C-alpha cells in the first residue's frame, strides 16, 4: 500500500560456472510482500562466460548456508 515501508533482502542460493541464482524478498513488518528467484548469467561477446574470480568470491561469501 502507498506509504508502507518494505524491507528487501537478497540471498545467493547457488553459484555455477557462468550463472548465479539469487532470491529477492520483500516484507513489511512480518508480512511477506514479494519473493522472486532469478538466475543471472555473465555474458561476454553474446555468450555465457565464467564469472570473474573477484565477483565469484564476493558472491560466495553470501552463499546461503555458507559458514
């Protein structure tokens, strides 16, 4: 509703060679308002390519279930 404050969170669910799957959730208080699961692919020259090591390492730090 107009004026509601929605808190968004992003979770890294899976990291592949050229793709990463993330979940975006939004909640107002304890009420879930939206959830989307997206698969993002690193593209180089119109082809799927490996994620750069630095980016992959940063994503891995936020991988769901990682210690």
